[in-house]
């Protein structure tokens, strides 16, 4: 894709368009990186909360079991 784009820019001498396309690609890569990072952080935070609540629930259930069960 980049080779076809660059060949078209050189052939038609439209370097301003090429610069705009390159800048837009850099902006898109930056947004994708930032949103990927935020998604990973939010996933880890929610996973920790669910794990903590589940562990607490299971521990409470085990503590409430009668001694004869063991």
C-alpha cells in the first residue's frame, strides 16, 4: 500500500498529500496505542475486582461450613 501511494505521489508530484496521509497514519497509530493501553488497564482493574469479590465469597462460604464437614 505504501509503495503504491508513494509511486502515485512521485508521479503526480503531490507531496503535500503524502505528508497529510503520513501524519494521519501516525495519529491513527497513536490513538490505537492509547486506546489499547486504556483497554488493557481497565480490563486488569475489573478482573482484580471480580477476583477479589469471588475470593471473598468463597472464603466466607468455607468459613461458614460446619466442622463436621471437614
